[in-house]
C-alpha cells in the first residue's frame, strides 16, 4: 500500500507540473516522443533529464535519456536510463546498480531476486554477475497518441517500485 501511495503521489506531482514550461534540453531531442516526455517532466522538483545519443540494436533505434531523481520520500538519488523508440511505440526503463552486493552473497541474492520477481508485476529484476549488482528493467508499450503521458506514468511507477525494492535489498548493499 505504501508503494502505491508513492506511485500515485509522484504521478500526481508529474501531472500537475506538466504545464510549467519546456526544458531547453527538450529541443535537443531527435524524436518527438522524447521531446514530449522531457517537456512534460521539466520543472518537476528533484528530477533532471539528460538527452544522450541514439543507440541501435537488432530491434531498432532508441533515443537515450538519463534521469536523476531525488524525491522527498528518500535520502538517496535514483538514476534511471530510458530508451525511447524511434517509431514512438515503446519506452524501455532501466535502473542499473539498484544495489551492489559482495561476491560472497551471490547465491543468496539470486534467491532473493528470484523471490522478488515472483511477487513483482510490471518490472523484471536481474543479478548482474559482472559487477555484483541488481538491475531493474521495465518495457512499456505506448499508444500512437499521448505516448509521452504513459511514459511519465511508467517513470513514476518505476521510481515507486524501485524505492520499495531498494528498501527490501538495502541490508545486502555494500
């Protein structure tokens, strides 16, 4: 219930500030979806966006946006990566290094993350053995119109759920 309140509170703040003005960075975006999203979140207290390059993989081209968020519900800053599809059909959200843990806790973390994935909906967690960290990811399909609105809600959901997961995993963090 606490997580749902956080998500709703963050989403409400985002929606209320959507009309506060356009961030100059939005003009640097190559894709319309990215420009619309950055415009909507500009002015949100504690949230900053940095537009990166276009990256490609076997599924298409994506515009990278780095998000830093420091909310009033926690004492830490969350770092997210969002990838906006060129055709506007999807956004991918990642929180790399949700926590880092010691190598001797690998088996325990695999079990804990497996249990969290069993309970979670909407996101996927995985243990990255290359740096002993936990990463969260989410894929959100977007409608042809107003896709940026749903991307804002997806970011709010991701912030709320990763805050909750961080609290559960914090005892393993180094």
